[in-house]
């Protein structure tokens, strides 16, 4: 089992930046892909970004491409989400997730088997 804990959420202004961290512990070697999802009130959970642990391949939702950057530090078992040019529509609870297998796509949430508890990001206008 992999345990995931997110850090770094908070309240920021429109246009500000924020960096989220996700610390993984436990059977981290069983995870091949790490992802970030978010869920706004009244909306479904949506894919934000993903990264392959063993390489540098990344995936982004169109809504965040060019503004958000996902990265990882394998030595620290930590994944980051750097969020720049934040907008009020980015307001959501952000979740870190781990997938144990390679897949043809990393956008669906059911690819991921382990989830963090979430961290709130609020962007005020």
C-alpha cells in the first residue's frame, strides 16, 4: 500500500503562484505513475497532470497546460505541482494519486489506486 500526503494548498489571488507537494510512503516502488486531480464544489473530479516515476514523460489537462508543471524527486518520493497564473476557476480540492500499472491513458481516475486526502486551493478574484 502507498500512502500519499499533500501539502501546500492555500488562499491566493488571481494571477498568483502556488506549489503543491505530494509525499509518498510505504510501497512506493509499486507506483509507476503519479497524478494530480482536482474537484471543485458541485463538479466531478478531473484530471490535472501526471508524470511517469521512472522518466520525465508528463501529461496535462488542456485547462492547465502552459500554467502548471508537474515534477518529481525520486530520492524524496515526492511529486510537485507548480501552479502559475492561477485563476478563480482553479479553485478546488487537489488530490495526489498513484497508479501501479502503465496504461494507454492516465486521464481517468480509475487508473489510480491510491489517493491522498486532498488539499484546498482557493483563488480569489
